[in-house]
């Protein structure tokens, strides 16, 4: 996998983006789609029901990718601490989303959805809680932005 969606040439993090995946290897047995070829410490399978909200937070040091196995979601993001408009795009099955540290982000699930979260740092509860800062970008009751 190329560094698309990861780092700028000067080594700083790029802003969130939809990561272009390399073409899958396909033969008569099926296909193999490479998602990441970089060190990670956690891969979590997450299921979410339609009209649920996840995230509504940012990470101090951790970064992660979200791979949509099935379903779709609205992904909201902006650089933390900046008075920027909240950005949004719709992620669908087969999309890979990059989230750098210090980026506010939230997900609203448009249908029952399965995702993989692939994270740089370990995701045991203690490590996770020490790195995450909760905020409210999307109101879980109205599914609307509060920004």
C-alpha cells in the first residue's frame, strides 16, 4: 500500500481522506484485497446499527483506519482545535478511511454496518481511555451536527 492518506512529504500527517486501495489480486478462487502494509497494534471488528453514532472524539497520539466491510456511514471530521467547518463524506462497502491524531471525528451509520478499525496504538481499555478525548460533533438523538 502506498502512503496515500498517511503522511505529507515533510513527514506531517495529511488530513483525513478516503484512501485509494491497490487493485485486488483476483483469480478463480476469489480475491485478496490488501488493506494495510504498515505496523498496527489493534484490529477490531465493530458492528453498528442503523442511525447509531460512534466516535464523537479525537485521539491525542493514535491514528486509525476504518474499513467498511458492509453497509455505509457518514464520516464527519475536522482538525481539532481549529475553527473549521465540519467536513463529511459517505463511506460505503470497500472504502478505507484514514484518521490522523488530533482530528475530531464522528460516524453516523446509514444502515446496519460492519467495519474494521485498524489502529496504531493498543486498544485495551486503559490505553484507549488515556488517548481519547470525547466531544460531541453529532447529536446521537437528532443525528445532526452541533457545530
